[in-house]
C-alpha cells in the first residue's frame, strides 16, 4: 500500500460552485509527501489567494481528514483543528447523525432519514 494522506470529499461538495470560488484568483498547488494515494488520486494542498482551500472545506464540514500514513505532514494540526471546529459546530457532514464513520461516509444515512447512532469517526494515524 502506498503511503498517503488525503481528503475525501462528501456528497455535499457537489453543491460547491468551485468555478465561482476560483475564477480570477491565484491558485497554487503544494505537495507534501507522496504525489498519489493507493487509489491513484493526486494528493495536494490547494491555495487560493493565499488561503488553504483544503482547510476551508474542512472548516465548512464539506470534507473529512481521512487518514495519514507516515506522518507528520506540514499542515496536519491546522487541518485537524479546522475539522474539529466543523464537528463542534455540527456543520454539513457533521450535522447528519451517523453519516461520517471511521470507514468513510454512510450513504444510507441522509438528513431525511437520520437515525440515532454514535458517531464513531476519529481521525486515525497509521505508521508503515
């Protein structure tokens, strides 16, 4: 298995108008660690006008900090803090009981059929 750190975006990301957010702005890509994960996804930090786009997604509850292999990564603490803020405020993916789990997203759970479950998501760190 390749070593990697990635952000898995939720279904809510599809509602984000990325073109509008990026149009006319300076976009930079920064790499930290392996370029691709096990699933061949490109791993990068995205900066938009000197603001960390990955952090914004986490802060708004539109993504989760999924996993790390072979830490540390440059912005881990900053990103985990952003995610915790979204959890505390129950934003977006964190507002749906049981939607986020340690295994990813439970697509059978939606705002219209919420159920009482413990949210068992915890950021996991693994060393290879």
